[in-house]
C-alpha cells in the first residue's frame, strides 16, 4: 500500500502552473520580452571569498594526504562552530553541539516532523504560507490548523486561544520575515508566541532564512533573542537567499539542549534521526559555509543583499505612489501587495503577463487567505526590475 496522503496535495504545484502559463504566452508571442519576478531564486553570484573556499576544498580531495571520506552526519566541527560564532555576533550564545548542518533549510524543516507523533500532534500553519510547511504536514498525516493572516493583522498572526484546550500537542510553523508576505514579527509579537508555547508545551519551528534582510530594529534576527525561546523553539537558517547558495545548497538548524518533551531531549532524537537517515552535507559546501559566515564573507554577501534592496525600492516606490497596500520590502526581498481594483490573484497574474509582460506569483497559490494578493521578488537583475517598474507605472 502506498502513502495515500500524497493524493491530498494540490494537483498543480504553484510554480509549475506559473511556468506553464508563462511558456504558453512566450510561445504565442515570440517577440515579447517577459520579465520574471515570480520565483524566489537569486541571481547574484557567490561572494568570491566563499567560492574560493569551496574550490580550495575541492582541490584537497585530489590528493591522498588531504582526501576525506564520509563526514559527520550532523556536520563537521568547523562548520558548526562557524554557526555558533555567527550567533555570537548577535549576542546570542549557541553551543556548537546544538547545531546541525545539512543540505538546505527545506530538507531540515521537512524532516524535523519525524520527531513528532502524528496521532498526538497537530500543526499550526500560517495561511497564506510557503507550500513546504503545509505539504510536509499533509504527507506525514498530521492534523493541520490554519492561522489566518490578513490585512487586518498585517499578516502577523497572534497565538490562538482555543488551542490550549486541545487534547493534542501543538507544533507551530513560523517564518519571519515571512515567505510569501514579507511581514516580520516584532519582539513583542514574537514574545507572545514564545509565552504561548511555554504555557501550552507547544514547539515552534522557526524559519529564519531571511533574517539578514531585516532593517527594522523592532524585529529580532533570531527567536533566541526572545526570553524563554530556548525551551520551546527550533530555529532553521539557510545561506540560499543571503550568500547565494541556491545551487550550492547549505543550511543549518539549532536545537537548544534544554528543549525537552516527555523527558526526552529533542536534540538527542534529532541526531538519532540524522545519523540514521542522512549521510551528511558535502565537505566542500561546509567549507563554503565556514567562510560565508565569517566577517569577510558576510561583508561580501551583504553587497548582494544591498543590490536586492535597491530592486525592492524600485517596486515599493510604485506601490507607494499609487496608494496600494503591501507588506514586505522593508525587511524582506519579497513584496506582497493587494491586487488593484479588487482583482483576483490569477486574474491579475494573467493581466500583468498579457498587458505588461511581467511575471509574478498569485497570492492564492499560497493559501486561501492569499486570494486578492500578489507577490513580486527582488531577486532579478537591477535592469530587469527597473524595466518592470516602468511597466508597472502604467497599471
């Protein structure tokens, strides 16, 4: 018997449908130049210092005296220590033993649910939401409760009141700055979630992939800046949208030693899971992580982030001039805005593609609460984004 939960997933994956409609338009209009600001993939190259570290590591494997075989499943000490040092730059104490390194944030978030009992746990998932959280919960067979995110709460939900009376344990997926909405929790807002989790014995799975884009001092760069978070939260981070590792693949997570449930340390069983079902991230990419999180690596990567911020401003200036409501931009590479004149998400997608030859992502593809909204990314080239902004002026 197969896992029938796969049949519960949407038949057409959001970005597959976006690509299909775009390809049909291009085929029918060969002379049109389409600008794609939909998929959240970066375009700026790796920082030279980081790329050089990966190349040096590859060179080591050509020689018997520096060749390496299987590495530690949870990551080499040098890469885990690099993560701990990075947290220290924010004034946060993380033990290198609390860090595990993997191929990317998506894999770790999808795999962490192995630690929870599907019969006694339910997942709280934001709506709209990055599809991974919902899909991995469905595939594993968990009950899902959706947290409504809307214009009324500025797409930053508060803890539910009725969950405290549930007969199931609770795992909460939070992403801040958020994908797709770009909205970021303030310290006060995140404090309420931490207090909720500690009060109800819930666990927060905190996707922190975009923290390097934060410019608002009210918003924390890590959930561990919040008092009490070490007893209730697991944090995930990635080098994809900061150091440009979308092709290289590199991510890490932190599980504090004091995070226990039923007398069991989650760090211990996560390491059991990883050493059983995962062979570890490549040595070369871990050397890349080590340098990417160094002072020089961060300085070079931040130049790319500043490049994307320039792109963001091109788009938000247009939205501001037209009085269109949006979230994101300030602390995020994503801009999430209300479709003009009450248009539906896919209706606006087709309008934007056919009339202005610009591709974005329909908000409804991220959940029912995304209907009537649209996402653009800042990851294109400056020239393409500037041209798209000129076209958007004509909306």
